[in-house]
C-alpha cells in the first residue's frame, strides 16, 4: 500500500535530526534526556500512533540509510572514506531502534519491547530481500551487515532492560536470519555466515542461554548454510566463491568442535542428513566431536577391549527427533517385523519404500535410509540390553534387526548400498552404545556375506573416510583397525585390496599408521 | 569388482583425478585444517577471539569490542584535544607494543621504522629486535658479520635482555619503506 | 547439473564475492587508531 502523503519527507527530516543528535558530543552526558525528547517528538509527529505507521517509519528509514550507503559506496570521490561514512549513518539508525525498543511500553513490559524489535527486524529483512531482488548483482551487503551487527552488540550489552529479554531477542534475530538465509538471499551469504558465527551471537546462543534453549535455533541456522552449499558441493567442482564459503563454514565448525562439541554431538544426525556424501572431511569433523568430559581411549592401544569400556553402555542424544522421518505405515510394519519377523514379504517390499526414482544418483530417499538405519539400530540395542547382553558380533547375529540390515545390504544396488553403509558409518563416533553396535553391525555384515562386492563397498565406505585429512572419528578408527587386524575378516586376502598400486599403497599406509 | 562410482574403482578414479584437480581434493581428501588460522590446540575458547569465517587469523585484542561503563567513552569530549600520533615521541616499550600487536597493519611498519631509526635491527631468522649493548663494542667485526654482546627485546618476558651473538648482516631486515602518504 | 535457481544463486554468490565483508564492518568506529591493513614483509609477525 502507498505511504501516506508527506510521510516520506517527515521521516527524512526526523531521521536527519536523529543522526545529528547521535553524533553530537553531548549525547553521552545527556543521553536519556535527548532520547526522551526525541521519542516525544516522534509521538508528536504521529509516527508512533499505530503499528502501521511505526512499521512504515522503520521501513522508510532503513531504505533511506541503505540508499545513502549505496550512493556513498558508488561515489569515487569518497575513496577510502566511503565505509566509515556508511557506518556513520547506520550506527545512528541502530541507536534509534535500540532507544525505541528500550522505551517501548513500561519498563517491565517486556512483551512490548520484544514485539517492537521483532517488527523492526522483520521490516529490515523485507527491505533486504526487496533490495536483493531489485538490484540483483549490484546488491551490496554492507548496510545490512552493519545494522545487524551493531544492533546485536547493543542489545546484548549488559543492561537490566535487555538482560530481561535476552532469549526472546535472540529468537527475533534467529527468525530474521532464517528469513534472509543464503538460499533466499545468496548475495548476502558471506555476511550471513559472519553474522551467525559472530562471537557475541554464538556465546549468547550456545553458552549463556540456560538449558540449551538456544541450541535448536543455532541448529536451524547451520542447516540453512549446509542446505545452501549442498548442491554446489555435490558437484565437487568448486569455483572460488563457493570454496570461500565452504572454507568459512569449516572454520565455524572448527570453532564449534573446539568450544561446543556437545552441540555437534547432539545434532550430528540431522547435519549428516544434509551434508552431501562426498563432503567427507566436513562430515568427519562433525562425527569426531565428543563430550569434553570424556577421555577417549587410544584407538591404537593393542588388544583394546571396546566392549569393556563403560561409556559404550550410554546412549547418545539424537536431536531433533528423527523418527518422524519414517513414514507411519512403514514404521508400523517395521515394528511388527522386528517383533514377529513377519510377514516375510516386508523385507522384499522394503527397498520399494526407500527408492523414489530410477534416475541414477538420485534413486533413493537418503533421509529415510538414515532414519531407518538409526531406528533399527536403537531398537536392536534396546533388545540386546533387555536380554542383559552387550552388542557383539555374536549377540547381534540372527536378530530381526540384523535380518533387516543383511537383507538391505544384499537387495540394494550399489548406489543404495553405498547410502545404506554410509548411514551405518555415520554412527561410528565417540564411545557410546550406538558406536559400538554399529561397529559390530558393519563388521558382521562384512564377515557374514558371500558377496565380495558387499565387502568391497564396506571397505570403500570406511577407507574414503580415513584417507581424508584429520580429524577422524574414534569409532571409525577402531572399526577399521579391527577389520584389518582381526583374522576373522581375512581382510588382506581380498582381491579389491590389491586391485591397483595406489589402492594397495593406501591400505598399507593406513594400516601402518593404525598398527 | 564394483564397476561404478560406489566401489574401489570409483574411489581410485577419484584419487587419480584429484592428483590433477585441486577442486576435487578440497572436498573429499580435504585440507589441513590446522592451516585455517585457528589455534585448535588452545586451551582457551576460540569463539571469544573468532574474527570472521573469512579471516585467517583471530581477532587482535584491540579489535574486540567490549561493553565498558559509559563514563569511559570520553572520545567525543577529548577528540579535538588529542595529540596526533607521533611515534618519534614514544618510548621503546610502546613502540614494541605497537609493533607486536599490529601485525599486517601500517602501524607495525611505522613502529619498525622508528625502531630502526633508534638503531634497533630486526633479525629475520631469530625473529627478534636487537641492538648493540650500550658501552659495549663488538668483539669482532668483519665485512659480512660481527660478534659481541647484544641487547634484544624478549617478547616472552617483555623486557630487554642481553646475549652473545654472531650477527650476519644479511639476516637483518632493511629499513622499512613507508608509503609516501 | 544445477537447476536454474541454483545457477542464479551461484551468480549472486559470485557477485557478492567481489565485495566481501571487511573486518571493520563488524567493529565499532575507532576514530583515533583505525585499522590500516598493509602488506608488511612476511618476516614480521603477521598475527
């Protein structure tokens, strides 16, 4: 809808007045007085009369600040001063927003403040998206970058008013960031990654918000960047811009691995669901996370008895709930088969549930495969524990759960089998009940099969995860070490181990470092 | 053997391809993550000094904004009274501080230039600033080197100390060239 | 192959790559001692 006549000029005048106030020396000393007088002025001018006018005020103000930044950046006369000039305007506008949020409603009315902030952030995202759509390759991220960073800093500074609404403030930011995620505004992608990984944002969300309430919000933002990168990474041909964003994402993951490994532990399943299978190092990075209070036994310890480690009794947390990924009908039949091993036709029909097309490379619903594998595995662990047992190649053999795995590994074609084996290998992490079970399951599949092709693919899935640069998940190492050292598996007798000099050298080199 | 992408032959083809195409390496074989500019073995948190996903070093202390009491923010009152920066007026302690905390910045070069003017020389191999010890001539002076007792600035203890050294002249950095502006 | 929307996204990413965010974009204005990035010789400590 059209802006009311005269509103644009009124906003322009008021905004210019504010920018002058902001940069005058007396602001520090007389801040409260100046703010109160300005808010009264806005009220007097009718700007704060209703939600519609407030929103228009912010939208027009933001558009003006953005326009000014574009003019400044594009003016060759400014040279090296163009960025500071942009900061000059944007910082003033940010301060105006912060003042209005602070003075919105009574001091105890947190809802009014959060609502106003939400309105402002959503308005700014709409301005961004419209600008991005209009200017296309001429879009410049600077004004929006400056806005989001400065307002975040101000709202997260120690302050009794903002401390009381800290979590709702973070929620507003997460909502806004999600709206301008890279797939919606790819021209903003680099800044977006910088915003979500800013030290203030990360520490507030992952560390300072109690009961880990910030974790699901940050999880969503990481999923956003993985989903954006995924199609480009899948092609394995990285142009410099994509490589830069990918490398930036790796840095963010390294910070999380170092400072918040429990976060990566909890959400590993959903991250691996969206990371393409060929991004092995990125996936390994996530899978190698382990709780900070845990001491990992050296996987190269001779005669390491994994089944005796106390940690393998403990089940890891898997977030968010993945069982919803399994279609209810399939789950019902799956539960029935696990309980009764009937009907036999269930196994024959299973592949049909997983296959969604006949196009090579896209035949299968990999999310469903991942969820199915994890669900069957967790059911198997619960079953074995109920029999007071510990998962081992002996105890897991001949269970309904392994029936399902063994059937799938034979029935699926090479593409499906690769995805299926990846789903198992994605559970080889730090010492816990899932790592132990899935390690036994994978080795059992290797030992029990008559098909060398299956053994070859199991080896391929493990080897490709080992030949990348570090880090390597603990569970991956102990599984591979067992595979090459344990005479049960007769590993070195297989032809595929010696199929080419490079492969042979690879195995020898990996085995050397393992032995 | 499995003949398509999903077996050992597929992996081998990929490995061979990766020998000539760095793009293929980046994803699957990966890179050395210790070269991304993060101190991965640091006992301190990384997020607190994380500069940017696109920076290859952590933030310098002076770049990390921190909320301070409003009373400390006096710049707008005194900005017209502040003297311009003149390195020639500062003592060596401050020069060393500016040098070591301004890596990759013009200020580092200016501090190095001023230290050079005060007869300090940067030893490129030892990575220390040295100067002849006061009142102590070198014990040996040749065309390409000299020997004696030298004063050096110890970054670890943040003070000057002495040591006997043989100083090869070609290991010393030249006077830094400052851009004209 | 990439779909049309992905081709568009890549094009936008490539144009954004030409003006990446700078460190000062995320920092408060420091009028007295601003950043002045300069390629110092590599033997001087860079970080």
